[in-house]
C-alpha cells in the first residue's frame, strides 16, 4: 500500500502541529477544532487578545476551575462577540469583546448567582447567567457553536454547584427514575442530557404545546411543549423553542430546547395564578444583592399536577435549609 502523499499545504500543517502532538497536553486543555468552535483552555495565557489583557489581574492561578473561550461568529448576519467564561472556586467572570476593540467584563460570586439558562437550537447555543448586583437582577449571555456544547454544560454544572455550595459529584447522573418513561422521546433525551449530575429526579409535569384561535386556519401556538422537573437541589423548566412568528401549523418541526435551572436554595416565593388562556407559575428567586421573578405558563388542566410539584419542591427546599 502506498503511503499517502500530502499536498504542500498539508505538509506544512503537519510540521506545524507536530511539536504540539509530541508534548504532553494539559488535561484541562482541548485545542479548538477550528477558529469557529469554542475551546477549553488550561491557563489565562492561552486566551487570545484583547480578552486576555482584560481579565489579567481579575483571576487567580490556584483557584481556576474552568476556562472556555468562544470565538466571534455571525448569526443571522449579525456579529456575535468573542467570549471568555472563567469559573473559579468562589466566583465566575464573563468577558465579551466588541468590534471597536473594547472588552466588557462581568464578575459575580456564586452567592449572588440567581439562575442559569442554556439554549440549544441546531448549531446555535446560548448560556445565560442571571445574577444580582447593586440591588437589582441582571444577566449576561455567551453565544456559542453547539458542536462544543459540552463545555458550557460543564460550566452550568459548576455554576449550579457553586450556587448550592456543594462539590461536583464524581460521575454518575442520579437515579434511573421510571418517570423518564412517561416522556416523549425528545423531552426524555433532553432531561437525560441536561439534568444536573448526581441528582435524583423526584417529580415532573409535562404538557403539550398550547394553541389558540377559534378556526383551524387561524390557530397559533401560544406556548410550546414543555415540562417542569424537580431534582434534589434544582427546579428545571425545559421547553421547546417557541414557534416561528406567524406560524399557523401545529406540525411545525422544532429542533431546539431551552433549559432553565432554578436552584431551590434561591426560591423565596412560588405562586399559581389563573389567566384566561394559560395559568402561570410565578417563581421569585432572591439573593443578598437582589431578586427576580420568573413566570412559567402552562395549560389549566395541569394545575393540580403543577401544584403537587410545588408542594414537593417546598418540602425539598426545607430539607436543604434544615
């Protein structure tokens, strides 16, 4: 068999990467697949400029737990900024660049982190972190290519563990609850993929998409298919992406999911409210620096099931504070 012949470009590339392959790589360093995908770094020194200069002096060396760099990209013709997410022992920071070369850096300790939301729609992903500072709720986002979504799921786990002040469990994904078997395949897989590690699934309520409109040709989606799931330390809200504006089809194909993680330790008030088309679960989350409210819509026929889950969550929250 003939040895493969490399083109001049391929040969130069092979020579340039040979030293990297020969040297022992840090276990915390995963080189990017290309300039389009996020990468996991071992040190701040590996962060590209101008983000590196913006965070030098704001991070330590002995307390770094995770560094994820996301290159700039484009979405719907609009530039998405390059981002740097750093998780440390006591806090996290997110840096984002701008086209003019400036960098905005947000830093918050775990004690004032309110909730985390992870969106995945085809190749587009977004990590959203809600936190409180200066007496009010705020949030930051990081856009990323979902080819390397695992890095942001790892970051989400660390943020939740930091908010709950517990260590990340060594592997394992909690119990294999029979509750999974009640879910359609899409939500079943989403819960398996996004449930916090090491936590049991205690209760869940699922409902189909809700439509409004008197006549079939005028019917439109007012709430996507979704579910609430209660684990040992979190209240999860998992929903499909919202229907496209103006869509009138009940069979519209959807490819995305939105997962909202609410730590039970942050919940201070949970109320059920009735409205004309949909009922809502109004959740208040509070930390020392401020609070925010989250409104979750669900169909009226699921009211008793949601009320049961709320009662269970309050008991579980009491166990955490005991």
